[in-house]
């Protein structure tokens, strides 16, 4: 017997003389409809998702086109997550500011970091800040974004309609996620075009970035927004002191979900920090990893700008020495694709022969990867390398970053 809700749906359909009435002559279809109406909402959603996927897999798919470039290199695709990570004070936020100005620009231009956005799409930027004070720091940063976008605003009414900026500083930490979720949802309903949400810094958007239940709330929100509408996220995050790992459980999860990861940091020479900023591409899921960018803070424009090409030779050479660890990580990502543990001597010999280095150099490279907790990305998950004892002797293994 039909329950009340099923009977009501059937009655409504009869009353409206809808075309689907014909299908009700088939008892199998009617039974299926009754079952689906009685299903929990989440199960119905699974069936609906399955239906949509079945339609997509038999249709001609169009690959998404990039929405952000650096020079000729695509670095951000629609409906993805980009991470900008680094130690405190390395100008991560200024990198994010240049990206914001690129997307809201009202004139064709190349930013001081060489960023350009797609001209095939309209964009709306939401900047959610958590660190800068509201008296000077955040207003000044917004002025900089507008200036680099070629926008002059004489009063609040003349500010660009495709740029929103908020601060979570005055929202209690345990209420920030709910407030942010509601704000983004409300704005999404009124915005046309592609929505770009910049979270600076992302770990301050949740109650506790070390607790999975809190960090996964934010990750799930991003996934829902990305899958239901034209939306991308740029997340600025601090690294652990003395490490190259993004902070907390949230840092681990967001590294796994991100399609593009930029690392911002000052270069070292003779064990001392220089004023040269290296913007390194740790991860580019959709393209080959581009070469690093080299920039310097320029007081006359109050921001960072690319170093001229004719001055780059020395910095590229210095970066090549430092990037020995990048070479090693690439080898490890291949080695551990099918294995989780590799005997100590076997891995050293493999690094030695693959990279054409001496055994001591191979050993030191592996030690550096372990010591710095350098992220190793394998099949969209992020691991770190550790040395351990086994019954057959010492070995290297990978474990999830936490």
C-alpha cells in the first residue's frame, strides 16, 4: 500500500495531467518511484548523482580551460583549490593580493608577478581576511588590490561590483565557519560568473585546525561549492616552523584536495636568508610543474615584483642547488606509487643511480626530505618520508602527513 506522501504525489501528477502518467502504467516504474520517495534524502541524492554521471559518460566532454596564467603557463583551473603556503612574513598575502587584482581588473594588464586571467569568463572575488587589523592593514591591502587592478574609487558606491571583502576577526572562532558558510552561500545566490573565494589565512576560518571534525567541515564546504557551481578557492596557509608542511590537519587535507600548491619563501645563500623571494610550484595536478618565479619587495610600489630576466641567472643557479630536494621528491613519488616501504640500501641506490649522485649525497638528500617533512604527493594524497626499523633491517616508508 502507498504511504500518504506517495499517494499525494501520484494524485498531484494525475491532477496536472503530466506526461509521466503514461509511465505509471508500468508497475515496475511505479514501484521504483514509490521506493525512491521513501528513501532517505542522501540515498536519493546518490541515485540522482548516478543518473547525472550516466548521462555525462555517454556525452562528449569538454576539458575545462584555465582561468589563471603566469606568462603562458596555466596555473589555475575552474572549480579547483589553490594553496599558497609559506613561513610567516614571506609575503604570501601579497601573492594572493596580486591574484585578486588580476581577476577584478578593469583593464588589460599583466600584474607585477606576471599573472593574467582568462578573458572568456567573468569573475567575482570574495576576500575573507582573518589576520590584518581593520584600522589600517586590511584597508591598505584592499587599496593595493584596487590600485594594481587599475581601479580608482572615490567613495564606497564607486567600488567594483565584482569584489567583496570581509574580515572574520570580530567573529568568535567557534562561530567563524558557520558565518563564512552562510555568507558565501548568500553571495553565490546573487553572483553571476565564476566565484573566486580567497581565504587568508584558511586555518583561522575554523574552530580548531588540528581537529578532523572542524577541518573537514571547511573542506566539505569547498567541495560542495566547487561541484554545485562555478567556484574556485585560493587558501593562504602558514607552514609549521622549520618544516615545509602546511599547518595542522587542515593543512594536510587541503594539500590533498588542492590542484595547485605554491610555496613562497626567501632564498638562502651561504646559509643566510637573502631578500629574494622564490615562488615555487610544489604541485600542479593539471599541467607540468612550471619553473619557480623570483621576486623582490620593492619599496617604491609597496609590494613584490618579479626580478628582471637579465638578473635571473644567479638566482636560477642558486635555486637549482636548493631544488635538489625537489628532484629527490619526484623520484620518491615514482618509487612509492606501488610500494609503501622500501629497504634502506635499495632506496639509496635507486636515488644514486637515477639522479647520478654519490651514495653520501643520495643519503643526505633522503635525510633532508625526512627532516623537512617535505610533502610527497601520490595519487592525490600527501605523505612524508620516515626511516624505520624492520625485521629485515632499516627501511624508508611513507606515512600520511598529519
